[in-house]
């Protein structure tokens, strides 16, 4: 048996000498030293030897096994180091080379504008309406009826509003004003909220109008709220958003859900008030509508108009962004032209 062990050992050494890779070393270890390897197969016969032979042959078997493991380890480390050196040379990084620039995505200008407006109103004490209270798919009840819009109002026509085929009274909301009804139905005064969101209108697309755009609705209901409070809040917003140097004006207007009502205009930045295609030659662009919440709207949601009053406003995000960044065509926001978007 000792002779057999010597022969196996010599064969293993010869194979180690011829090995060229780490895989060769691993195969030799598996062949000779694994549980089913040749050395273990021989060691199984130790049980048939006398006690003296067991001690002698067993010690010899352990000795050559350790020597073989040492040889395999040395050769394995040699190959491993050679392979690592080769890989390091191949993958070497020249730190003197100019670094590669990885292009980063940017926030869309409409999202930037929305975030800025929301931050301003949050600093003025307004909170953002939960999404479930400001749905994009509405019923006529919330989009028109509860906002005091008459049944025969032109805004209800299919020429102005997109009706869904889910049911006859389901629409894509034409304004974010429906959010104020949801809020007042679910919250008692004082109420001071804003509701950003997308709206849809059956408009002819041109430089100033699109059939899909963004609004931000505002609502403040409490005791002793006046039109002066409304003007104060909106003037402060305009000052913070545009800066105090931008001329603005309040114009009397009409909305079914506010009385009295007004529109706020900002001087057109493209023509500095002289008149251009963006402002249709007027020198002004309307940025929001506003007014005191109509008594009928308050009654409809169970708020006593003899105790509470409030104001509401709705502004177009695209229009505000156009005026701030001198963008003369609303369609640029939706064309995904990288040359335009990279400017932001």
C-alpha cells in the first residue's frame, strides 16, 4: 500500500508540473484529494492492515497528502497572481485621460414651474389637496353642477368639453375647480388649499392654447375673508414668482362659481406690452381667474355663507411658464424637442 501511495503521489506531482492554468490545478485536486479521489480510495484499505502497519502507512499517507496540498497551493497562487497581473494590465485605467461626461436627466419646465408655484403657496400657508380629492375624470356634477354652472352653459357642449364613453355624464375635467367641491365636502372651514393638476378642453391648438394643459386651483374659506385678502395673496404670489418689476392688472370678469370675479393679467414679456402674436396684440396675457366663492357654491356643500366666506383662483401653469421664460409658443412644452428642453 505504501508503494501505491508513492506512485499516486509521483503521478500527482508530474501532473502539477505540467499544469498551465488554475483550472488544471483544480482538476488535479479533485482527482487526487477529493472524497472520491485516489488517495482516499487507498486510505480505505487501512482497515485491513495490522496495527503497526496502520500507524506507519497512515502517517506516510498524511505526510504525502500535506505535501501534495502544499504543492497545489503554491502552483495555484502562482497562476492566480499571473492572471491578476494580466487582467490589471488589460483593464488598466489611464488617470490622465479626460473623464467621460454622463448626461443627466432634467426636470421638465412645466414640472419646475408647478413645483415653484406650489412652494410659494405652501409658504403662504396653503396645503396641497390629496390626489383622491382632485380626480382628472369627473362627473358633470362636480365639474359643472356644484360649481353653479347652468345646464345650458356653452362650456357643457361637446365643442368645449371632452365627454367619456363610460357614461353620459362623465367628462375629462375642464378645470381644477372641481377639487374645491371635493375638499369642502370632506373638510370643514377653515380651508386653505391648492390643487395642481391636468385639465382638458376641446380647443383648437395654437401658440396660446392646447387641448391639454395644467392648472393650479386655490381655495381659502374662513370667517371674514374679503376680496382684499384675495388681492393680497395673489399680489404676493405674483411678486414672489415674477418679481416686483413685472406690471400686472386685475380686470373685472365673470365665472359662475365666484362673485365678484376678476382676471389677473401680466405684461407680455415677449413684446414688453407693445403687442405680438403670443398676446394677440394686447400687450397682456391672462394668467389666472379668481373671485369670491359664490354663495350658492357654499350652500351646496353645506357651509353657511352667513358665517363663512372665501375666495378661489385658478391659474395656468403653461401661461405662467411662458411669461417667466419668454416662451412664445405653448406647443413647445409638448413637442419633446431636446433643443428646447435642454435650456431648462
